[in-house]
C-alpha cells in the first residue's frame, strides 16, 4: 500500500510541476519549438530545473541498495543506439509539434475536460496499441525473441525481463 | 515571447524532478509517462498498481488546477480534430517504439547521462522544431 500511495503522491507532485511550468499549454510548447518564429524559451527552463533536481537526487538515491517500498530499482541499462530508438523519437517529435502535447501533460490535462486533449489522449492510447500490434506482427518475426538485457541493476535481485522504458 | 515565464517554468521543472525522484526512492521506478501508460496496456501481474496510481496522481493534480487555476490549460493552438488524432497516434506509437518521451528520455534519461536518451531527446526536439516550422511558417499556423 505504501508503494501505491507513494506512486500517487509522486504523480501528484509531477502534475503540479507540469501545470506550473507551462507544459500543459500547447501554445507554449509549440512556441518553444518555434525556434525561427516568436520563440518562447520557457520550456528550456523546465528541462533545466527538472534535470538539475533529478540528476542530483538520482545519484543520492542510487546509493541505496533498494527503494523504500520495493525490492529493487528498475532502471534501464542499455546504451546502444538502434533504429527503433531513432525512428520512435523522430515520430514522437512530429506528433509533439503537431499536437503540442507530450504524454504527461496530456494526461494531466484530461481533467480540464477540453475536447482537444480528450481526442489527443484517446489517439495516443490507440497509437500505443497499434505499436504493440505492429511490434508483434512485423518487428518481432516468429524467430526467437530478441535477447533483452534485464533492466534491473541491483545485484541481489531476480532478473526482470520487461520493456526497457527510459 | 508574450508568455515567457522563466521563474514559473524553472520552479515547475524542479517539482517535476522532485516527483520523479520520489517515484525512484519509494518504488524504484523511472518516471517515464509513456512507459508507465504502455505497461498498463500490456499488464503483468504485480506491476500495475503503481502505474495506475501514478497516473491517478497526474489526473488528480490536473483536477486541482481545473478547479483552482484553470488558466494553466488555456494557451491553445489551432488544430483540427484530424490533426489531433494524427498527433496522438504519432506520440503513442513513437514513444513506445523509441522507449520514452519527454519525461523518460528528456528528464530522467538525460539526468542519468544515458546516451540513448540524449540522442532521443535531440531527435524529437529536431523533428518537433521542423514540424512547428512547417505548420507556423509554411502552412499559416493552423492545421
């Protein structure tokens, strides 16, 4: 229960950060990406603030052998660059510029009840399902499943095979 | 520059980093929103509660602002329903294919000095900038 409560509070703080920073304003997002127009650099400050805090706390927290309410840290371990990463990031960027939303702010904005964000999130979830389908049919042929590194880093824990979300 | 908000954006960014750090400290998880949602769409036992609760926290936060400060949802862009559907499909598909979005790669990954995340962030920034350039300067600002 503690782990679920912590996840809720973490999501709550995250949402406050998104809302205060301007990430829930599609017009600010596209103004940040409009480098050759009426550029609004605000969102660079969001990244600076978030990375400054997380990069320090990440290193302090990873000194622990385990999280407070879980048995191990689930942290990505891959460092190779593959076509999926590059292609996926490219497609995401196009959608981000087109809609002005990335996943976190979109879900946070659902509560506003705005039609545009409801449409966007529904399509985003559909896109994720579509990925699962495409992945199953075309990207992972019937040959043996590709070996994926475990994303677990702590030595004493069982290997955890799962999607390697960054 | 009409909406330039460096202080609010910096403070909001720090809260994002704090929320992400809390999730790591308590649950040992990376706060990558696309990965958290994606994991719910192909659920594995014992790995769904924290995802659902984190997302509930996001929506609850959004609800707070809807009631007390709805102006955080007001700076809109001119997009047709078709454009929004295409945008959502691209964001959903692309973030799953590329294993992350602005939070997972842009914040958590860059903070971990992950080369994958640094490259992914550069690429989605570039394609985002090109897309907005095309819409704002070649197509008249709406789609």
